């Protein structure tokens, strides 16, 4: 017995879930920006980046920490005071919590959509 053929709405929902999940992953696991040093710098937010940032915060002292002037740019060590590295951490947490919330809202919107057009209107 064959599986039922998915409807256009089911296909659109599946495609949109993949799109939203990719946007979520990009937001949470690539990089984020902070102006803790007085201007905007980009910080790595992959798993290793998270662990390193937590360690830098726990050190509670001035630490050299890698960041870039552009998203995806060359990372360089720059000294961060304890206050500055804490601000970087808080900025990262804010981005992550926002992304988690946005993801949940978008997935609920997809689930509730009753037309292909409604699904296609959902954006990250």
C-alpha cells in the first residue's frame, strides 16, 4: 500500500519549516553582534564559541577574546574587561532568546496556516 500523496498545503508547510529552521540555526549558531567595546563587533556563536564565552565571563577579569569587525570576517583577539565580556554574553543571550521565541511563533503560525499563501507569507 502506498503512502498518501501530500497536499500542496502540506508540502508548503514542510518547505517553510525547513526554511525557518535554517534561519533559526543561522541566527543562533553562527555569529552575533555586540557593541560592548564601544563599536559593533561580531562574535562566534557556535558551540565552541558559547563555551569559550562562558569561560571568559566566569574568569571575571580582563581577557583577550576573539571578535571581528564584520560578520564572517577575520577574528582577532581584543582585550575585553569583565564588564565588556559580560555585555557580550548578555547580548548573545538576548539574540538567542529572541531567536528561540521567534522560532516557536513561526512554527505555530505554520501549523495554524490553512492556505499555501498564508504559509508563504511567513518569514523569519
